[in-house]
């Protein structure tokens, strides 16, 4: 019995760094997984909030841009609605840059505002002093170029 204990006592110091390295790897993997899950939750939450806003503000979600353009107060509110939509796109795309389904959903929502983006191509780049990441600008550019 003492012989086995003595053997383990001699082996244990050599195993300690391996166990510590395994613990560091497991902790790093867990942190990485938690970060991915948090980004997914944030993206889905942002999109859910946008959908709720779109339901509450249907005149902005599916706009008559000519009518909005004629009313400066409504147009200003519409700008903020679009800023929220673009921020939502940024949040979702930061999590799902290559996800075709998410991109199609965002494209469909932005496509409702094609008339505005064609009329105001500067809005996404420097409108209202709000700036968006390049993947959002590219998505809006795709909407503007769409011929459907």
C-alpha cells in the first residue's frame, strides 16, 4: 500500500502542470462559449426590440416616404427609427456576419426603406453624426442597388 502511495507521490509533481494546463483550457473554452452566447443573446434581443418598435411605429416600419418627407417632424422621427434599425443590424451582424438567414431578414427590413436610402445615400455614412460598421454600410448599399 505504501509502495503505491510513494509511487503517486513521485508522479504527482509531474502531473500538476498538466492538470493546471487542462484547467486553464477548460476555463478559456467556457469563457469563449459564454462570450458567444452573450453576443447571440444581445443580437436576438436587439432584433426583438426592433420588431416591437416596428409594430408600435408601423408608419415608419413600412413607410410612405413621400408623405414622411413632406412632414419635417415625422421625417425627424423616421431618421431616429432608421438609426435604431441600423444599430440593430450592426448588433446582429457583429454576431452573425456570415449567416445567410439573418442577413436576409435584415435585408428585408432595410428594403422597406430603399426609397429613403436612395434619396439620402449619405445617411448611413454620416447621417445624424452616427456612424456604422462597414458590414452595415455594405448591406445598405446592397439594398440601394437591389432592383426588385
